[in-house]
């Protein structure tokens, strides 16, 4: 929520052809500062306390969330393959 607030205060800029909020989310995930469940919690939060800048933040992170969903599906597939290998 702090990143959303900060990016809102900066006008949700782009840095080197990437939205700042998306770059910050990517870095937090890459360096294990937040996991996919934390990002999902942020995305689903509809409280009035965090509504300032939320719509713009969601729009600017749609591509990143699509990547995260795809990454999770690949991880699930790999886990199923490992289970299959262990059984046989």
C-alpha cells in the first residue's frame, strides 16, 4: 500500500518504458520482499482507506499480474510433474 501511495504522489510515472509501480513490484518479488499472496491481497483490497490511486495502480500493474499468474501456473505444472516422477 505504501508503494501505491508513493507512486500516486509522484503521478504514477514511467521509468525507462516501465511504470514505476510495476518496476517496484517486480523488484519486491524478485528479492523476496513480498510473495504472490501479498500482491493478491493488495490487488483485492477494496477498503476506502487505500482507494487513492488504486485504479491507476491496478491498470499499471495488469501486465505484471498476468506474468505472475503465468509464473504460478508454471510452478504448479512443475510441482505436478515432480509428483508424477516421484510416483513412478
